[in-house]
């Protein structure tokens, strides 16, 4: 992991904690649950873009960042990452976020690991020249038993051959609705 990984993860955690604590987000997620909406990632992206635009410390942000991957391992297709932002003190370097959502935590976590495999192959700069500091995959899903979610996460780490230390991933528990979040 890059030496800035833990510091950057803490910034991402603060951003996502604040995002989840907004009353209108809690209400939106509650309505998503009640109505039974399953494909709401675009809603999340729009709401997060508005939140990032007003977040203190964020100097610039951008959506749909295009990267080239290692052609030997990824066939040469370009990869897109949902968000990138630079923060005070980062010298213009960017943290990139790939968002995943699924009502089913197993499907969400599985999609997160598949994306994490691809994003390990990103070059150090986006096509537009944004310098990559770190890439995080952020997943939101219906929260059930955190122990079951942890067990499934551990099994995915083994299956996808990732090794995360205890401080290299985190679960966020929103008290105001039935949704949880995983960041790694």
C-alpha cells in the first residue's frame, strides 16, 4: 500500500460519514428500501458530487476519470473511475473513488473486489494527467449482521487473493437507516 493510504482512507471515511449523516440521504435510502429500488448508483453519484462540491478541504473534484491499465494484464481497454478529488495539502494529487451499490451485501462486495483487481493495474496518471495518490472502492449495501458481512469479506479477500490489514479496510455503520458501507 502507498504510504499515504491510511491518511487518505481517513479522509474518505470522514467524507462518507458526513455524506451518510445527511438527513435527505437517510430519507432517500429509506425510500429506496420502501419502494424496492435496486439500481440507484446514479442517484448516489449525483448526491455525492453535490456533497463533494461543498466539502471543506476539497480543492477540486471530477467524475468519470479515464485511465489506461497495464496492457499485459488488462488487454489495453481504458478504465473509468467514478470520482477523483484533491484535498488540502496533497499537492494536487488525486484520490479516486469507485462506487458500488447493491441491496445484497454479497453481490456488492463481490463487485467491489472485481473492480479492485482492475484498479490495481491503473497507471500513475489519468488520461487527463491527474496524478493518482490512491484508489478506493466504496460499496453501499443493506446492512444485516456485521459478523456475517465480515466473514463474507474475509472469504472474498481469500478468493481474490487480497491481503488487507485491519487498518486497510473499514465498515461504516449508519445509525439512521438500514444501509452499511465498506471502503478499501
